[in-house]
């Protein structure tokens, strides 16, 4: 699938004070999302968009001083809006969405961001093609993907692609509705990654837990030493 890239984006910030998932003004987005879930329940992987409490807890896991972020599975843009509200410049945000209808929705709502209709497994090629990598690797990947319902192979492809476009100390931030990390210990060991549990969003529908994946320290040190020798 060709990557389509929008180069402009409007700055918007959240105004609703509470943590419940939707305000009246979000209903059209929730309806669009629900219709896409009816058509593609496995890839959309949720009945409704994430709530603001979960968005805040995802953003709380960004490394200090984060400037450039990649979002996987943007949906209707709940995390996108929160990232911009947090101060990430739209031009420093790359949002990938596989579903064509949701991609069009994101493109209209965030015309100043890099918004691409594409598969997270092809993240490295997409990020290079749209020029996002010209300014260097990203500080963080914020993932709204339904990793839990993906095969081990797909999880591995996505994590590999993500860590190829992240800084050595970069973080992959993921939420899940399940009781434990959606990526198993054996796969983490194979990929040289560590995981830690982040916040829990009680008010989300359904409640969700945040997990943060990073490179194992020993591998990071090896990579730095190899760079220093080159
Ligand atoms: C659980 S929804 C989360 C949407 C949004 N981030 C939120 O929290 O409301 C997962 C999203 O990932 C998208 N998606 C699924 N597989 C994908 C893939 N391989 N590459 C990019 N996006 C994907 C779906 O179309 C859907 O919009």
C-alpha cells in the first residue's frame, strides 16, 4: 500500500476536565470508530476509542525531554491530540493507521502531522519515505495497536521495526486490556528487550494497563561501544 502523507496539522488541546471516555463532541469519532470495529474487529481491536485518562498515562511514560514521537494505530486521534496538547510539535509527530477510513479521519483532524496509511510492520520504510527520519530517530513510540490479538511473529516484526527507528534509550509505550504484558517473556528475551509496568487507567472502557519496553542495558552499551569504535 502506498504511504500517503499529509504535511499540515492544526494544533488542538484537550478541554474536557474529567476522565470519562467521551464528550458529546467526540461522538461522531466514536461512531466512526465503532463502525470500523464492526467491519474489522480483529485489527481495530476495541469497541471505542481510548479515554483521556489512558492518554495521560501513556504520555506520562515519554522519556524526559521527548521531542519526536511515532504513534502506531492512531484510530480517531485520542493519543495524537494528547501528544500535541503535551507540547509535541505536529511536524515532529508521525502517525500510522492501517484502516483507510480512520486514516482519512486522522488526516482531516491533524493536517500538520505526518499521517500515513500503512502497516506498523513497515514502520522503518514508511518513516524514511515520509522524511521523518531525516531529523534522526524518535524518542518514543506510542502504540495503540491491539498487540494482544496479534501473532508472535507480527509482534516481533512490529517491535523490531519500532526499535530500528528509536534512539538507543528510546521507549515503546503500549497499553493492554489484559492482565499482563501483551508481549511474552520469551519474545522479549529474543529481541533483547525489557518491560516494566506503568499506570492503570480505571476509567477507560475497558480499564487498561500501560507497559513500557526498552532495550536491555547490556545491548545498549554494546551498541554505543560499537559506535565509538567506528
Ligand atoms: C485498539 S485501536 C486504538 C486506537 C487509538 N490509538 C485509541 O487508543 O483510541 C487499534 C488501532 O490500530 C490500528 N491498526 C491495527 N493494526 C495495525 C497495523 N498493523 N498498522 C497500523 N495500524 C494498525 C487499527 O486500525 C486501530 O485503529
